[in-house]
């Protein structure tokens, strides 16, 4: 079963909590609350944690120095002045801190890990892990040295269709794998109304590591690495274009990455130039195909004669649909990420190397070998 490897290693305590069976004198024992520090308000994904209406995670501090962002979020969510801190150290010294979640520029992820890992504070960062493979290696070394969990959050890691696609592929219902295609992106960050403080670093080649290439190329690399159980590509090719240089003069806005493996190929089309928002993927096998349109809508073709049919993905455990609950399980219930799983360091080291080689391939107009 697709989720048996997720549940196999879970402590009995968590399983009892999860099923509501743990009790004291006939009453369910109250769960602890995760005291979470939020690092940065300049990533628009930070709204995910503020809009989360569950009592198991409590924001106990926010590190931000951008006055516009601070003012905006104070007003939007009625946040008290006492929640805001100007440094990691000030947040750390405020009192109990169980974990931190980073919503700052990608280039600063290493800085976050460098400070909190030695203090044994678990960390979750927004995708991608880093702006360079070198930084990713440093982050992984810190996490391993101090035995601190380090997670990377992607929206597609919450999708039931993502896990169902893996199940269908592994079951052999579409035959042996031949190709995967990932189409990710939207009309453009300016066009969809991203905040000015987000745009300031998202369109900066240093702070973001690139444009659409890093912003959306990471999704396909992440899922492909998971589906292939950590198998790296043999070669990486890439074409990065500036279709809208007046809007995005410093970075690419339309990029195609091709990953060449021994027996299959992965095509990643990452763009700020789509006519609509999309995070879809197609997996092709020797007999059929899986076509994921979004989190819950997907199609299965087991053979050409029967054709493509709507396929309903199986439900997944709630903590897999909620990154903050997953972080909770890691912190309090010793949940261990399986090797090369979507949030894992092993996976995201490969993602970082793919993005780095893709960037070099685009600049040199030459295919890059993995080794």
C-alpha cells in the first residue's frame, strides 16, 4: 500500500493520538502545542500559516525588518507588537521555541539553518532549499551534524493526486516508465499580483537564484526525484528565455529543463508566461499514462483502446496535506521522513544540483553531465 512506508515507522503514541484512542481516566489527553517562529514576511506563502485555523500550532514570534511587510501583516491579521523581533537571537531568547518556518528570500535559508541548527531547533523552509548546490550542501551538513530536522515545503507535496500517481506507476498499471512532463507556473508574479516585497527578491538572480527556472523548475525536479527513488539524471539540458524583458530584466521568465536518465526522460516546463495558473504533470509508461491536472483531478489511461478516464485519488493522511502538521509530527512524535521523500534533504540536494546544472546549461548552451 502506498502509505505503508509512511506509517510503518510511526511511534505507537502517534498512532494512538491520530486515532483518538489515547486517554487518561476516560478522557482524551490534550495534545501539546507547537510553538512556531516565523522567519520573514516577504514571501507571500506566509499567508498559509496565518490563515491556518487549527490550535495545534501557535506563532510565538516573527523575525522581520521590512517595515512595509510588518505594517501590512499587523493590520491584516491583527498581530500584536510583542510578536515581532528584529533578529534570530531575539526570537530565540524570547522563551520556548519548538520549530521555525522560513518565508524569507531563498538565499537567506542557509543563514537560518546556520543559526538555528546548532540550537537544535527544527526548521522548515519554503521551496527551493537553496539558491546554489554549494549552499544546499552546507545546510545538509549542518542538519546532519546537529541531528536537526530540516524540511522543504512544496505545495505539490500536499496533493492527493501526487501520491496516487506514484501508486499507479509502481503498480505497473501503465507499464514501465518512459517519460515524465511537468508544467508549472502562471502568467507571471507581477501579472498575478504578488506583493512588492515578494517581487523585490523573487525577480533578483542573487536572492532567488534565478527566475522561473528556480521558482517553478524545482517542483518537477522534486517530484521526479521522489518517483525515481533518488536516481539522479545522467545529463541536464536547459533553455532559459526572457519573453518579457521589460517586466523581468534580470532573470528568465520561461524555461525548459530536460533531464536525461538511462531508461527515461523528464521534461520540466517552468514559466511565468503561461496563460493560466498550472501545476500539472503527465507520467507516460509503455502501456498507458497518468495525467494529473491539480491536487485532486487526475486521469488514467491503462491502454489506448480504452482511452483516458477520470481517476479519483485515494485519501492520504491529514498530516501529509498540511506542512505545519507534518512539522508538528516531526517535532513531537518523532516522525521520520522516508529517504528521498518530497520534504527530505536527500531529495532536495538532488533538486539543488539539477537547478544549478540547468542554470549552467542555459548560460553555456551546453548539456551538463551529472558527474
